[in-house]
C-alpha cells in the first residue's frame, strides 16, 4: 500500500516514469492487486503507451470484472483509437455498476460529438497552404498542426507521413475536452497546455479551427501560450479560417 501511495503521488505530480517503477514494484509484491494494475494503467496511459495501459486495465478487470474505473480506462483508449462503439459499450457497462459515475457520463456524452478517424482533405487549397507555410513560427517549434473540428488537416509542420492521423487525433482530443468542459458549465475550450513526450503542446481553438503548437519542455507555460496565441492570429490573418 505504501508503494501504491507513492506511485499515486508521482502520478499526480507528473513524475510518471518514477510512478511506473513503483507500480511495478507493488505488482511484484502483490500481482493480484486490482488497484495496482489500475494505477499501472493510468501511468502507462500518461506515458503514451496505450498497449501497456490496456493490458493493465484488462488485468484489473480479470481480478475485478465489475471495476468501473478499469472499464473507463479501456473506454478512453478505445475512443483514442476511433472505436466509438467499443467505447460506448464499456461506458454503459461501467454505468450499470456505478450509475453515478460522473466521468463515465461525461465521456459517454462526448462519444456522440467526437469525430472519428477521417481521411482529411486539403480544404483550404494549395494557395492558402503556401501562405501558411510562410508564416513565421516560433524558433523553437517542434511541431505545428492546424486542423478543422472534423479532423480535416489544414496545415502541418513538419509535413510527416503521419500528419493526417495526428490531425484526426487532435480533433478527437479537443472535442472530448470541449464536451467535458461544457458538461461542467465552463464553456468551450479556447486555450490549453498539455505535457507531451517531446515537450509541451499549446492549443488554441474556436468553432472553425484548432491549432496545436509543440515547444520544448523548458519553455514556460505563459510564454508558450503567448506564442501559440500569436501564431494563431497570424494563421487567421492569412485566411486559415
């Protein structure tokens, strides 16, 4: 229990690698602990390892077939993969066990508005894309994506082979976050900062566009958000919307 408490503290403080080590130690001592598998799943998910996270959540369900939070963890992974049907089924199962499960209710509402994986077109046209490619980006930019709410890619830097899939993933994440905020009465998502493996990703969003700008982890949040807002304004001025 002490190891799990330390692992949970690491998770809450963003020290995911350290927390994962502690969770493994706890499982070595008590491999039939559903709580330890659940916490391991949370940590793997935070470390962007969905396969390991799903395995941990399934292990928790093997030990406790009606564990609502393990079902929620698998539902989130299903949604990230664009499998809305599996996500909905898991959420409905969790709500049969725990009817007053607020996170499951919020995610279930979001499933209906989260776009699926699409094959984005280039709706803005080559001329607009050419203009956007000339817009000055922050010197430290590691990645920049501009998409429409349905996941259609408008602009990507660098132009990697996975840019369409990243654009669709970004649209799903923003739609889910927006639905959760709306349920809480906080209004639509406008700005956000998300810690990622290559750095920090700063988001700007409205009803027409979503911008994700990834900067190195040493960039302060306030400065990164300022740079993202400025880039957003430049893109809009060039006709991105």
